[in-house]
C-alpha cells in the first residue's frame, strides 16, 4: 500500500499499476471491495489502465453497482482486446456476463460466457474455465433447467481440485447444493453447503461465507427448523454489511422476513421485507425485487388486505416479464385468483 501511494504521488504509472493490481487481487479474494475501488481509482488518476478498470469493475459489481461495473469492464475489455491479451479478455467477458445475469438478462449473460469459455480453454486457464462453467450453470439454474445446471457444475468441480483453487471449489460446491435444494433433496444440499463453508472461511472469502450461510439457512427454513434458519441468517447479515454486499444484504433480509412470516410474526416480516426492497431496487436486482414484493403480497393477503396484495402482485408480474422469470405463469394465475377473490367480496 505504501509503495502504491508513493508511486501515485511520484507519477510513476508502471509501478502503481503493477503494485495496485497485486494488492487488489488479494483484497478481492477477501472481500475488501471498498479498498479495491479506492486503490484502482487512484491508479486511474495516472491514465487509463485495463487492470485497474477490471479491478474497480469487480469491486463495484460486488457492492451492487452493476451499471458502473459494466462501464469499467467495457473499458477493460476494449484495452485487453487491443493488447491481444486473450486471458484477461476472457476473464472480463465472464465478469460482464455475471453482471448481466444479476440484472436478469440471462441471454446476454450466456452470450458473454459462451464467448469466454473457448478462450479460457485456448489459453489453458483451467481455474477460469471452471469459473465460466459455474457461471453458465448458474444461468441454467435460474432458468429452472436443473439438468443443464448440474452438468456444467459437475464439469467444473474437478478443475479447482486439480489446480488447488480452494475458493473455486467452494463456489462450485455451493452451486451444486443450490440445485439439489431446488430439487427438494435437502440432505444432499446440506452436504454440499457444509463442505463449502469451512473452505470459504479458510480462504477468507467473507462474501462467499455469507452466501453459503444464507443457503444453509434456507434449507433449514424449508425443513421447518426456524431456529437454525434464523441462526444462519443472523450470522450472514453482518458479513454482507461488512463487505458492502448490498445484494446479499437484501437477500438475507428477505430470508429473515420469510422466517418471521412462517412464525406468524407478520409485522417483523414486513419490517425486514421493507428494509430489503429499496436495496433490491438500488442494485437493479429485478428478480430479487419480484421475490421480495411477492412475499410482501403474501403478508397483505394473510392480513385480508387484498387491494395491497394485488398492487404488489401486479408489480411482481411486471418484473417477472422483464427478466423472463420461470414463475411468470404461476404468478399471473395467482394475481387473477386474488382479483376474483376481491370481486366476490364486493
């Protein structure tokens, strides 16, 4: 950090870029996103630099600023292509795909991942290949295509083990657990999450640790074990705030609200949903916003307030359409059901 500071002060761009990239790489792996953004921004005061744009894009993507992240990644991508740096071109394409995936634009995400994957293989970047396979699997998972998701995750899993990428191994295990959870195989899901959690902690991946804690909490929630669910969610929440993971914070708040809803504590549930909602909108997580609004609608319906429930569900259906959500048909049918219920009351 001191060498970087002196290099910036002394207008030495080569040294600042080299040192900054090394430090940012370490900080990104341990979720120090604010520090990465600050260092990369300082480096960029000395002129355009692909590595600094890439690092800052990663920090901004991880702290819920997808549009700013895309601007940085596009700058990096142009520069890497001009330099014929194929490895970093692939890494940037993969990260752009991840931003689009989180924005709910699945097709654009897949387009970028499928550009990145053959380049990863061409340059022999095995760890990067696994990352991209994981990302493709995640899109298929969100689209409800479990077979394709598992196929890509199982292609990815042996690679981080082969190259000693413990963080990548934990990510893949968590992803596989998520598919099994969606398939209703709770024990297999927990087995994979509990393999991933100690690895997340071992490598200092705080954001990943929070994700896995959330996932474990979700399994316990579905199993009806509310105490264990809240315990894991309450472990995750301060971590998301510590690392500036706004999207993760919103997910955790929504999850906590869901437990309180199941316990019949509707006001506590609404309190947590209403904390989550502006964050979902802030980070442009339209699929997540739809989830939170759906949960709010369910509370209002349980309270007998059909007008408010219908207003929320109308927004849910609109968001579902925007992101191509697999629940669009079910949510539309439920909205119509509530409208009919309201009509009967009048």
